[in-house]
C-alpha cells in the first residue's frame, strides 16, 4: 500500500459508468443533435433559396440576351433578321406587333402601370395569361411559342420548376422605351423592369421574402447582370397595379430590397395583398453582345440625321481584351454608310495606386468643425488634397502620426494623360543676332546673367530701343489646360481606417466637391547647346533644326553647324507663369515676342540649364535654355502640382 501524506489511495473496482454520467452524456449528445438539425435545416433552406433565385435570374438573363441582339439568327436561314423588338414597320402583321409592347411609367412613379403594357410570365397555355412564349423558338414542343425559329435558345422551352412553383416567381416583365416617338426611336428599350412576386406564407411570417436578398445578389453577380434598382412593390389584389412602397419618414424615398429590414414600419401598414420586388435593368449598363439594338444604345438627330451607335464587342486580338467598345456613325441616306467623327469625352479615373487625404487629421482622427463637418486639408490656405510618400512625409515628422497608412480618405482622381511633341529650338532671337541658347559664362553683352531667375515678360529698367532681355530668356511656353470637378460621397474613416457610423449604425458619408488641377511633365526629345547656321547668317538652319524630325541629325551635320559637344548635364523646370497678354506689333504677340494664348491667364514655362564640354578646346560652358525639343504630358489631378497659383486652386474656371 502506498501512502501520500495521511491519505491512502484506493483503486476503483468497477470499470463502467454511473447512471448519472450516462444521462449527462446523452443530454449533451441530444443538445448537439438539436443544434446540428437546426443548422442542417437552415443550410438546406439556404441552398433551396439560392436555387430558386438562380432559376429566376436565369430567366432574366435570357430576356436580356434577347433584348441585346439587334439581329436574330434563324434555323436554316443564311441571313439574320432584325430583332422583332425593334422592327419599325407598323404594317407588319402579328406576331411582330406583339413585340412592340412598352411600359409607359417612369422609374420614380409610384404606379407601375397596367398589365397591358407588360409581358406576363409563366408556362400557362393561355396567351392572355403569359407572353413568355414570344421568346421561345417555334421548334419548342410546347403549346404556345413564337412564330420565329430562333437558332439561339434565349429561354428554355419549359421554365424550371423552382422558377415557377416557389415562394418567389416572375410575375411580369416590362420594356421601357424612349420618350421620343419619332420613327427612329419609337421602339427603343432603355430599361427592363422585372417584377418578382412573393407569395404570402403565414407559417413563415409575412416578411420572410427578405431572406432572399443575399441569394438574389449572388445570382445576379454570377449572371453578370447589373441592377440599377431593386424596389419593394405591393398590390392589394391580383387585379390591382403594383405600387412602389415608400419610406414612412419622408413618404418619397422608395425602399430598396437591401433596406427592407430597416423599414419594417412601412411594411406593417399593409394588412392585405402581397409584396414583390421590381428589379430594374439599365440596358446601357448591361450590353454584352451588340450595341445597335434598333436604337437602344443609338442616338439620332431627327428624321434625317446621322445615327450614332456603340457596340460592346467581344475582345479580339492577341492582347486578350475582355471587350472592345466600338463607336459607329452612319448616314441613313447611304446604305451602310459609315462616317468618321470625333469622340469628345470627359473622363475621370481613380488612380488606385495613390491614396489621398482630403480632410485634416490629428493623431489619425478627422478634425470636425463646430457644425460637425470635416475640416479639409489646406494647401496655400485653400482646400486641396495630399498624398504621403518619402518626400512629403519627410518634410514634417508629425505627418506620419497624423496621416498614417490606415487613414486615407479616397483615391487620387485623374483625367487621361495627353501627350504632344513641341519643337522649342526657336522661340526668339538674342539681341546680338544669335539664336536661342545663352552662354551664361561667356556672353559679352550680359556677363552677369544668372543661370535662372523667376520668369517675367519684361523686367523693369530694360529699354526696348537697346534690346531687352527676359530674366528667364527663351523658355518654352505652353497654355495651361482647364480641369473638371465632381461631387462625391466620401466615406469618413477613423484612425484605424474603419468607417465611422452615426447613431443609427449607418456609415457616415460626406458630400464633397473634388477639384482637379492642371499638371505637366516635360521629357527631352532632342537637345543641343546652340542652333545651327553659318557664320555669315547666324541661325540659318535653326528654324528647322528639331521642327522636322526626319532631318534632326542631318542638319546637325551640315556646313557651319556647331558640334553637339560633350554633354555634362541638364536641369529642366516646369512652372506656372502669368501670361502677358499686352500686344506688341499685333494682337497675337506680347511684348516679349511670345504668342498670346486667348483666355488663358496662366501658361506653363519650361526652362532648362545645360552643362557642356568641348573636347577639342577643353572649354566648358553653361547654357541657359538650349535648343531642344520636348515631349509634353499634360493631365488633371486632385493633387495640385507644386507651385500651383492660389487662384487656380480657387478659380471657377476649372469646372
């Protein structure tokens, strides 16, 4: 026997479990089984709901594909026919006229309109109860079908049972056309309204259909359908019109599918009838095959005007584009007469590689004013935006704490970059007759000319009779472009980058006008210290030195042209300057001999200082604004360029 302290250890003789232990184990097992059963039931229910929404969205996708085809292929027919939805000939007999049904209500109308303007949906054998048959090929072995033998199966001959025998089902589909009723656009389809009815099931609650929201969202995403709206609708009886349900707090705002849970008070006012969801599809946002569509993505300028259409074609070529946007302009007076045109577009893109700060922050948190509005970051005392990088964050030690990597407000907005080539070899002549290119070190008339001074068109104290100099002589000038501005809802974030929420738990957003400002970058194309020319007539070849790209090297090798020399280095500067618009000898040229850009307060001034070395003489020199050509890149950005004048930041010109 083993002793431990004053106690003795005793071996247990029985090896089984007590009744109490067995009861506890069974209770735990039973609880687990109940939990698993509930989980399995919910899982099965979720899968079933997903299958239903997939089947309904498949019907929507088929209709969208039909609407999207401007021409229809038929079995055993060599030529395609115009889509009957867009047929313009009113004298055509049925069934073409059946395809001209269009809803007349606007998107924001409460009353969605009579069923006479819709295509009722289902597999019924009575044409008065369903118009789905119009989208079925004549080859389908069903009672009702279209007179057309469609080669493509837009819709299956029979609906899937889950799409028609479940709690939700498509009740009707409507096509909204153009407000203009002329012959060119009378049959347009600009939007598709699909009303999904939810049968009331008392056992599962009046608002059980809310559970379908995530399933429809997933189904639509998988089908590649963009929904512009999914509004809650209600009708008192099967013969009544569907009516859009509005929020009770203002009586104006429609209730979207995803916001029903927050607006149950609006639903409780309905004690009879049934609910539905009206899914609205904008055809311009969902074109996947063709763009002509009888005018659904086409524009005309009247009865005899040209027609503009765009096609969203499948990607072609070796680069693997997902899609190609093709814009086509045709003359209706000529058969398939394609005309050239100019595309003018105002585009602003997000540069997702550059996060910006819009609002002032302290220790990462947004600073709010006394009215609860975020205080904007200031540049030169005016609202602007800033981004953090090695250079900027190094200027102020506190910025790393106040503007951390987690607290960004938005992405930089930019316009497409525009590039242009410009020859800056001749922008004027020096007073002694020599051409552009100023020998800073050895020029006899002005030995004290510095390498760079701030630009001004005509410095004080210089006389026109003896010839005058610019302090930044012969720098290249380029008009400053105008830029857009746009309004956005900015999500307000805390120091950890998480969205702020209000008292109702909703994400806080702030409507803010973001301005874009002009930016320029200059890259060298060709450069030499001085322009060409012979000694008896300086500058003879200078005007064409870099203006004719095919002769750039040839002119440098011609008689009398100076050698390029050995290149030491070059410093190029791009800056804003206020344009002198006072004419001299004509209203097109200012007193400095520069072309006047109309309605431009500011110009870009591009200047350079070049160091060179003559290998034969051993002489080195610095040249101000040598003969050169540039490749300019201009664009607009919400991040202002260094040196941007304050009035450009605050001007109303850039809208």
